[in-house]
C-alpha cells in the first residue's frame, strides 16, 4: 500500500525540509537582533509559510533537475546552510544582510574565505562539509526512483514560476496577493525588508531590482532644463593654477581610520603621527564615507564618478549591478582621458573582486595593475596582504615612467583589510590602554600597527612627488572605518547625528608639490573629490562639476547616513534650497545610471 504513496511521501519530505530550512534562515537573520524566531513566526505566519512554500518549490525544481531527490536535498541543505552562515556573520560584522549580488563573490571564494577566516565558526564549516560528504555517499548508494520527463518539466516550470513571481515585488503579478499576506516593499531600507518580509522573500525581491528608483519628474524636458541651468553657471575660481596639466593621484587606503579619536583610550605611540603632521603643510580633513566596515567599491564609485550613494537603495552595489553591464560610463577618468591623461588603476588583490576587471575599462582606465601584475609584493607578515608600501612604490613607478604625459592614478590598498589579527601586520609595537576586553585590546593594537605602517607608506608618497618636475596632487583617504569591537562606550556622549558622522569619517589628505592655500578641508563626501581637485589645480570645470560645486558649498558632506552642512554641522534636516539642489543631483544620477543619458554631455 505504501507504494501508492511514494510521490506524496517524497513531497512530504521536501515540505518538512523546506520548513526546517526556512526556520534556519530566520534564526540566522534574527539572532543578531536578539529577536526570537518563534516571536517572528507568530507575528508573520503568512510570510513564514510563504517562505516554506518558496523553498518547497525550489526543492521540487532541484529534484526534477537532477532526477534524484537525495541530490536535491544535499544541494539545497548545503546551499541554505552556506546562506545561514553568511547571513549571520555579515549581520554581526557589517550590520547588513546577504544580497543576491553577494553571490557573485563565489568567483573569489578562496579570497573570501581568507578575509573571513577568523569570523566564521570552524565547527559550522566542518559540519557543512560533513553533511555534503554524507549526502554524496547517500546519492550514490541509496536506491532512488526517477520521475518521468513530463513531471520533471512540470516541476521545473512550477518552481521557476514561483521564484519569478516573488521577484520584483513592485511589478510582479503576485504583488497584490503578496501585499495581502503582509509583504511590504522596503528597497530603501534593507534591514526592515529582511526583518518584515523574511529572508526568502526579501532576497528574491532584490533579484534584478534597480538600485535607484526613478524620480517622478524624470523626463527629457526636465533634464534639458538642468543641463541649461548648470552649463550657464560660472565655475568656482581656482585656488591654485598650475602651468601644465598636473598628475592626479587618488589613494584609497583600506579601512584607514584615526583610532586616537576614540575617547577613554590611550596609545603608547601615535600611529597617525605623520598624518597629524601634514596639517601644517597640506590640506587635511575628513572623507564622509557612505559605508561602514565594508563596501569599498561604493566609496570608489563616488570618488570616480561624482555620483552619490545617498540616492541608491540600501544594499546596492553599482559596480556589480550597473557598471559591469555597460560598455562605457562618464567619470572623472573619462574626463581626464579626454584631456590627454593616461589613466592607471592599481589594486594589489584579485582583479575580479567587485568586477573591477570589467568596471575599470568602462570608467576609462587604460591599465589595471592587480596582484598578478604588481612589481612589489612585500607583506608585513606571511598571513597579511600586499603592503601599502609595496602598492605606493608601484604608484611612484607609474608616475616616473609616465613623466612625458599627465597621469591619473587610482590606488585601492589592501593591507588593513579584515581580518584584524595579532601579528598580521607584524609585531605589535603600540600598546593600547583603556580597553577592558583582552581580545578587543589585541585587535586594536594590531590595527594600530597597520595604521602606523600605512602612515609610513603615505609619507613615502608625499616625499616622492616632491622629486617630480610635473605638478602633482595626491588625494589620500580611507574607504571606511574598520569593523572593530572597540567603538561602543567611546562615542557614548555624542548625539545621534554626531555619532553617524563620526562612524563615517575617515582621514583625508590633499598634498602637492606646489603650494596649496586651503589647509582645512573640513568633512567632504568622496563624490566631490573630482571638482575639488579640478579647482585646486585650476582646470576647467565641466557643467556636472559646477552642479557638484554648488552642492558642496551648502552640503560638503552628503551620505546615506547623515549630511554635513557648510558650517561643519552634522544633520539629517535640509532646507528648501538644499533639497532642490539634491533633487537635481538625483535626476542627473538616475539619468546616467538607468535613464536616456541626456546628462552625459555635462561631464565633458
């Protein structure tokens, strides 16, 4: 009699497995927020059972695809298990969930495992590997019944229809019934998206979603008015004019932060001694990073394009989701190229990370020097990354080799990238007091050692450009603060706006081999580095940079977390003039990323 119920029996196995997997995803999504999975399921019953249903159809599709239920279960459990680990650790480390575009990092699996090697539980990884091994044995040794071709096709189509119906929540044919179940479109707030809709629906809804929402008044007439307005604007007077086209160097130092800014903490030696000394000679201030703890490519997206992450839906990664799909894109790089510059990108790591190997040519770079091509490969320890000094030496070589033409060089360093471990940057020579937790103390001392070495490398670059005959300007900035354990308690007396500003401020240095009159740069978004450099070197500003200059005068700091006004005050409130300027900015950005490209001529 049981033979008659083999298919329903297998369906029951799939359904039970789907329920367990859905619960595991929610546990890993809620535990970092100290929210009970039972509480969540009680208050989101429909969405939980929707997640179970989605996973059931995924399992059904895998069964039909492999024609082997054991193989389908193995693949699903291993895949969801990997998502569980990734979701929990990413929320703990970066305070953001796993997105579909994160899966592209599978191409860089070995590098990713190296980066998170002290953040992921070895027990979980070993358990997952054992599960896969047991599953493989079961697949080959346990008898299995195959299903007919017609059923396989039907199951695959049903699986695909359910998955597709749960993507693009705004435009899906299932949008209305999903809304009745409690689903809400939260593209602009991904934390709320995953908390309210559950992992499965939030994850699927992000597949193919645009990273920026079209403004209601976006059309050709509006864009023509904006272009006309700023093409007739007089560019700001240059602070310092150079007689010939200058070399321009951007150095984005990985996780560079001034730890001496933290209160109730003392260092036996100032790890930022050289940087602090620069303020007497060069321009110094802070870069207002759009991210915290990770998301490096979003910072260089701002610096190289002049666009801003404050208009991007939360969790968006323009490099991976937009630029990698284009053939060209207007940027500071393409602008300088049109003016006779050679453009070189340097990044001493895997060139495919964040699709840089595809994105850099789109932005206009002639050459990309990655870890495969870099001449200098010294590390501070055997477990560390290629040092900042090695990367800086490569930049100096490019400057010396290209003396006959103006050079634009963009360096993204790796030395201080996670993980921050004892001995990773050599022997710790700086002792930190004021931290009670021993692990956090060692982490801060290891980080301070890395910052000290970065300081030496930046000093070497500043000294080196003084030997060049061509005018040369260097912009050094951190991409974001590192995800360390030692912030809480050291920023407790700040207001909410001040804390947001502090947690996104990284050191900024503008140095040159010619006099710079502006020393106090204040806090400035990376989006404004292009017009800032053009102004400091007396170069003609394109219309787009004139728009950015007007915004910079009122809001030099624009980020998803906080604004910084012309007085250097952190705020989340804007006046009508500021809102109008930012809306023009938003329209131009949407036009370039997704629209008709009417505004492309503004960056020429």
